[in-house]
């Protein structure tokens, strides 16, 4: 019987033919916990009578949401998790490496055909490399820590096909915002989005990570780009694994098909207060902004920073606009440093911060006051996401963010 890539992954990991709708207990190849969700998962593990975790080599632990510790409770959580890591023999990346989803990918901790879970909704990012990756709650993670497996209802899939060449200064973030606007915030609930077509095949890994990252913003359980030569090159540079073919069968059954032609796609903006409330940039051009955030697990990679720097050129950021740039990881930070991007951003008036979630989670720094407007390359713009519930958050690409920071208002990057 013909199968989707999601069905194939579960069939392979469970050792028998699995179809969408089946409820299975599937083994987990890797599990990620961070400083916000990790403590509860550990406590649940203890409450279940857990003494030793199933396999310390398969646990990814790091701190990224509240680093350096911004409160005494945050510091206590860090200590609690460090002690657990030492006790269980887990390698703890601690606060040294950066945002969880970037670190998992760049350390080769997720690979094609694997089932990876994390106590963070944007765990779906790892689908850029061909894994079935999904976010779970801390209670479920407590179970995983003990047993190394979890119950799943295997999702149906929606095939998302994009063809054509993206126009100048229109990128992966614009594409995925456009798709979110079309499918809707709940249009893919508990489905797997399968990204196919020439646009995705020609997209670099950072772009694929941006798209897979935002699958959850449509309610999807996972977002998967079938692994090709580019994906295998990325993965095999980071871990020992023999490439193999992994793709849906030609006559696999899908819940839905969506097709997009990107040739005429304009820069996209998600306007307050929902991610699927998406418009072309010209509909909101001229909107004054108080803060611009370039970073997050969606757009904090070197390629994103380089795109923003290209738009910035030799200009200065507008007076009265707070520009915060946060790379997604230490590796991406060092790339930006060696390329001179940090100097350019700081000269232009930006604050360049250490790798972390930063303003995206509205916790550690970069909070908005009532009535303020933020333009952000992150993935969510719900009320209160970056501070006051009376503030407004718009989402955009790095190119649009940089252009808008220069002019102090939402600006079409193609006009800069």
C-alpha cells in the first residue's frame, strides 16, 4: 500500500505497517528539554517512580529561554536541571549553545526517518531534515524519560507544494507566512504538513528550518521536507549516518493538497493578533514601529542576519526604534562575528545579544509597553507574546525587518 513520509517513518520505527489514524506506542530517537519545560518533566518522571532515564545519550538538555538567569526561580530551575543531568549522565549543553531548535539541528541530534520529541511546540523545526519531530507536554516527556517511547496517533498528511523562484528580497519566511494565511491557524490541526515542489527543493537548510518551524502555527503535528542531497549533506556533516531514500509514494493518500506559485509573492506581514492574519506588506506599509526584533528559532541564523545586513547596507537604524538582534546559536553568532555583521549592526544602533530566545517569549528582555508596536522575525504575535497585552506584534522576514528599522515604519524591502 502506498504511504506518506509520516506513515513510512512510523512503520519503520514500529516494525510493521502503520497508517494514518493508527494509535501506536512508538520508540523515540531523541528527546529535548529546556529550562522552562524541563523541570516539570523531571518531576513527573520522579512521580512515576523513575530512577534512571531510558537512555541518557538520547536526551538533549539545554537552557535558552531565561538565560542568563533573569530571576531567582529561573536560577533555581537551572540548578535543578544541572543536578539531574549529572545524576543521570546526560550531556547538558546548558546556556552555552543557544536556542534549542537550532542547537538540535546543528549538533546533528535529529536525522531523516527519526521520531524526535521536545517539550516545546516548535520542535517541528527538525522536520527540515526529514525527521518526524513534534512538541509534547512536560507530562508526556516524563513518560518518555522513563520508557523511551510514547503513544502517538499517526497523523494524516497535507501535501504543500510550492513551485517557482522566490523574487528578490522575498524569502522562506514570506512563503510560510503566506501559507499560514491560506491554511489558517487551525487548518492543519493534528496533520503532518509535507513540503514539496521545486521551491522547497531549491531552498537552503536555513529556509527549510524556517518553514518547518512554523508548521505548528497552522495546528500541524509536524512539518516535513523530504530529505534530498542538500539535507543529507547537512546531516552527514554533523553525524555518522548512511543516506537512504525517504519520500512519500506517488499514490499516497493525503487529507488535502495545497499548491502555490511563488513567482509573484510579495513580502508578507502577519498583523496583530494572529499568525494567520497575513497581508502583503503594502497593506500595512507606513505603520510606525517602536521595536524591531531580528532573531529567534525561526529567523536567527547567519543567513537571516546576512539578509538583514544586506538590506541595511551603510544606513543607520531610525531614531526612536529599538533594534534587538539575537543569533540562534553560538555557531551562528561566531559566523556573524567573523563576517563583520555584528559590528555593522552595532554601528547602525542595534543591541546585539547573546544566543537565546530573547524577546520571542516575552520574558527575559525586550518587553513592550502598552500601546507599543513590535516588528519581529519570530513566529507568534498573540496578545502578550512580547510583553503587554495592550501592545501589538507584527511578524515579517529579516529583509522586511531591516528595511523597516531603517525607516522607523513598516517598509517594503524591495524599495530600499
